[in-house]
């Protein structure tokens, strides 16, 4: 098939990650279709020119609508603030483009549903940036669960904490505004935890939750006063899964000392698995078999035995990183276009993940248990 043209909107943390991922996908994986960096969009135009040169894009623009309509673009990567995802994705889908959008899909569940439905009707391929579930350690954990290594799943306990909003002196930004960011810690981090819970314990049936805004106002960057923080700093939920398992989910963006502690335990009738994203190349397995005097957790260091780790490095224990997970993610999208298959997670899957975080917000406000079938 022809080389697929990549159109990237946004050049921040995620924009750079997408550019690196598409640039490395074929070199690392080998069996993915050829792609090229076609058009980059950012504002102002001078910044777009600078970043296009740095990332290796053939063209640049400061008008995202021009990028979406450009015939050289086959895949539109959206790495902008959350408030822009909806309009950009809908326009790209209607232009017949495949879409790679960072999470969360949109500010509201209604917008996310419309994005899902529009993509479904258009028949384009979509991918959403839940790259932590592309970790070879996580994929191995899912295989162990599916193979019955820890028995029937009875409990999932997960938490995701960072400290990027722990300091009360940090200036107010768009992340604190419902109209720009939507949900706070839930939309930024909690949805990643949900994606892992789904992979290990299955869909969530219902939950009861609470939320907290720790720093209710923040100083304006220009020193003229303070502005209200409109979304949550922390959220916690007690959940019931459709398979009968129970569990808990907790997230905080104000947890001093935590940098990316996306951690979980999944408990089964024959053992358990433990993981922490801050040590993303390690998986801990406990089996309740053998001599009781010798039972204990086994630390599994990821290596070539845990695909696709070996595509990056032939030696175990040498470790992958965040951007490597984006390469795996981008490669999955490119393969799905070639094979006319369904990438994971696409807008359909992401919508299901994000129903859970919106259910947490609804439950926290109402003080009642919420069934996800009613969200």
C-alpha cells in the first residue's frame, strides 16, 4: 500500500511523542506499513515552522482545518488540549481521515459518544492514547489472567497518583477549567487506571464514589488575583465488575512525591499480580502452589519473551520507556489500516473506559451508586 501521510496537530509532550512514534514505528517493528511525516500544525506559524523542522515534517501550517483537508494527510494525530478534541476529530473523520486522538476523547460523554458514532458510520480507523496498556508487562499480565494462572478474579485494587498539582502556589491553567479540561485527575490519569482494570478484570458494572478539590483556587500567572479550580484533584470509587469481582480505584494529582504511580493489584483464587508504572518493566506474580515454606512473589523482568519487547532490544532487563509504548501504539494503528482490522483501543473502547470516569463524577455529586448501563 502507499505510504501513509501523518498530520500532527500540537507539538507539546504528546505531540513530540506521536512524531517520534511514527518516525520509529517501521524501523522498530518492521512489519508495519510505510508512513511519512506530512503536515504539522501549531500556533503561531513561526512555532509550527520550527517544530516541523525539528520533527522532520514536510510541511507546516497554523490552521488545523487546512491540515485536516490536506490530500497528503491520511492519519490525523490530535494532541491538543482536551477542549479541541471533539471538533478536530469530527472534522477529520468527515474528511475521510483515520484519527489518532489522545485521551480523554472529549470534555463530555455526549461528545465522546458522537465521536464514536461518527467514526463507526464513516468506517475510518481510530486509536486513542491509552499507551500504558501497550506495555509488554501489562500484556503478559493479561495473558496470565486469561490462562487462569491466578484463578478466578475476585478483586482489583488500583491507584494512580502524581504530584504535578500538589503545590498550592502553582499558577492556574486551563487544566483547572471545566470548559477546557473537563474532568481533572479522572480525565487526565484516572482513565488510564480504568483501561487497565478493564483489561484485567473486565467491564465495570456499577460504582459508588467521592471526589475532592484540595486547592480550590490558584493564583493567576500574571499576579492579578486568583481563579477557581473547577474540577477534582482526587477521586476514589468502590466498583463492582460484571464478572462479580469487586475493587477500588483511586487517583490524585496532588500526591507529593508520586511521579507516575499507576499501580494495581489483581487478586485471584489461586494467586495475584502486582504492577507499578514507575517500575514499568517489572511484574510481580504470586501463586498459591508448591511448598508453603518457599512461596513468595516472583519478580518478572520484561524481555524478548514478552512481545513486542524484543523488537526494541534483544536483551532482557534493559528496559523500555514511555515513548516505546507510543511506538507500539502507533504501529497498531498502521497495521489496522493495512489489514482492515480493529485497533485497540479505538473510539469504541475508549468510550467504554470513559463512561467509568464520568460515572465516578456522577456518583460523587449524587452520593449514590451508579450503574454504568445508565450513564
